[in-house]
C-alpha cells in the first residue's frame, strides 16, 4: 500500500449533497422547492409533502410550472388551497 497525498484522497471522495435527508418525503419536499425556485421555504414544502396528498401536490406543481408566474410559491399555495377545498 503506497502513501497518497491528502489532496488526492479528498479529490476522489464523493460527497452526497443530500446527506441530511433520510426519508422519502424530505427528498420530495426539497425537490419540490427546487422545482419552484423557492429554496428559502424548503422546510414548508417538506412539511407539505408529509401531510398533504401527493396527487394534490403534483397537480399544483404542474399548474405552477406551466404558468409564467413571478411568485411561484404564492401561486402554488393558492392552487393547493383551491384543490383542498374540493
């Protein structure tokens, strides 16, 4: 076994960027926040992904992505409120 420089070892190490995500709903919430461009509120999307029906969240996401809204987070919440009333 030969000695390697510490820089070479660290360069070859892969880093998992989602190392704090251990549940599927957490991953979905983070991806939802990224898709909507609202990373400042990712904890809200994680909570929603745990408590709200996934079908409703997917419908809201499609609606917002297809629109040309400036504030995607607000439009997402508005659409979710509409769909939950039904």
